[in-house]
C-alpha cells in the first residue's frame, strides 16, 4: 500500500463524473446543514468541558490501495479520541465516549460523515464503494485473502452501509459483489446502481438510523 495521500480514481469515467456532479450538488444544498452542525459541535465543545476539542478531525484510511486523510466531524471526547489511535469506530459503540453533539446529533443522522463529500470532490474516494478502512484492518483483510480494498476506490456509502442488521461476513459479500460490478459492468449500469444506493442512503439518513460502517 502506498503512503500517497491523494488517490487518482480508478473507477470508470462515468462513475467519477457522477461523483463530482452529485457531491458538488450535495455540498451546495447541504451547506447550511454543515454550517449548523459545525456550530453545534463547536458550541458543545465550549459549553461542556469534557467535550472540548476541534470540530473536525482526520483519520488515515485506505482507498484503491493508497492512504488518505478521511475527514469527519468529531463525535468522541478528546480524551477518548487520543486513545483511539486513528480508528474511532469501536469507541463510538459506547455512548459514554461520545460528546453530547455526537450522541444526540451526529451519529443518529450520519452527519459526522458529511465532510467526506470534500474527500469525494478531491478524488480521495468515491460516493459509493466499500467503506474506507484503516491500514491495519486492510492488512488483516489481506491476510484473509481479500484484496478488494486495494482494487477500487472506497465509498462514502455502499451496499453494506444501507443493509442494516447484517453480520460482518454478509457485509464483505456485499462489498465483493459491488467490486465485481465496478470491474465488469457497463458505465450506465454502474451509474444506475450507484444512484440506487444513494437514494437508499438518503432514506436511511432521514429515518435517523445511521449507517453501518
């Protein structure tokens, strides 16, 4: 895996065009929401002493075999974030580790992931694909013979993320099915499938269910 922080998208040109068009539009439409969320996180950090810290933070993740800095709104208290060592997901499962904003606003509505639209615009990742994992988890998956996170760009959302209540094995199967689609489907079929996943993602967010990571 390369240490380069920027990813040249390997997906089909139609997929990249969709990424730019939709993520750009979402950033424009959701700009007021992003500003409000930033204000809520900042106010929480000012009012609640244990929630003190920056609104945004970065995590090193893998996309198409390369490292990049994933952007997120901070959901964890800073003391917990320092222990997370770049992988916050296991710590987010315990509500005691979350800030007030993380617990009440960010996690239920998937709002902590909104800054990743900037990652999509930059070409670090795609709108749809396997979720970007930390390097150590990708290495562990490689040891199991699964290299698909080296072959396609990671996604802001994906089939596994809109399939609530499943088990990790099923999530991997969904990722593998999607990778096969990226590598073998026609551009139009891939774009239609990505749009379908994005519609399901919006529904999941509006129901306040959050998405599986």
